[in-house]
C-alpha cells in the first residue's frame, strides 16, 4: 500500500519538526508495510512563491536523505505538495511544478471556508485546461459544504478522490467512511500524518478496517491507482 499524503519532510510546514521525527515517522510507515510514500508538504500561495517553496522542499528532502542510512528499511518515496486552493490557480503557470514527482497528478486541498461554485469551476478547469490529474485531498473534510458542489466533484470522473486513514479509524466517522468506500469513489488513501502524537502514521489501521468491509475490490482499485501515481512520478 502507498501513502500518498503526509507531512513527513522535516521543518517545512506544520508537519515533522525535525529529521529525528521524520525518521521515526518513516520507521512507522515501514513497520506498517507501506511500500511507497509521497511527501506532500503544504503549499500556500499566500505565504510562498512556488520557487521558494520548491527550494525549501528540496532542502528538507536533502536533510532527510542524509540521515536515511540510520533506518533499517525505507519505503520508496517521491515528492509532491498539498496545494491549498487559491483564486486564479487555474490560470497559474506553476501548477506543473507542484505535481507529484514527474507525474501530472496534483494534490489539491479545497478551502475550509464556505465553498463558492467558482472553486469547483477552477478545479475542473485545472483538469480540462492544464490537463492535470487533480486529486482532491481528504474529501471527507468537505462533506459539510454545499451538497451540490461536493456532488459535482464526486461525480466528475476526471477528478480523483483521496481519503485520510482517520476517516476510517475514527469511531464517529467510520461507518460513513465504509459507506463512501462502497460507492467505489475512493481512489487514494493518505495518512496525512504530521507528527508522532495525535497525527501519526496510521495507514495500516485504516487498511485493516477497509479489508474487513471491502467486498467489491475497492482496495484493489486504490492499490492500482496509487501504483499508477507512483510509477508516473518517477
Ligand atoms: Fe495534509
């Protein structure tokens, strides 16, 4: 299994605070049998230019790579970003540089404020005009948004849907997560892990729950999709 969304790179966002923490997070991922990881630090257009972000990301990756020898085994990894929605993003020339590795998959975090139709218009344009394959990060966090707009995303076959492990693990959302999984619209999973405390790598726990309920090959689909993202990233 692959973790396509996490904040394991050290010192770049509100995720891992140090190389030591990143190494322990990676150790947990390996222990859980995770085969590949996409490092997806937050990109906020209001805080950094893409160039600054990319050079900070490269620096963080270098620091981590310098210490990987300390681990007995390391999952495969590639870098991407979690691009927070910004107005006008569908006209930005920088989107390609924020994609996952060399692929044209881009992980986008929608706004948490009340959605306007233009938000979804722009996301759809990114896919039709730029030809990028948009992955909507943790869709479950938006289930309280305008139902029609959420439906537009879920029913658009050009958009990929990522869910967080937590959606399946948390008691209050687990049955909703299984119901959503059964609709066949979960394309990718992520731990969205940030630390070693309340947001630690936890994909294996979610996978065990999914395996118990999956009768229609949802997990095979997720595995196939993750593999495709990973292979195209190289
Ligand atoms: Fe995230």
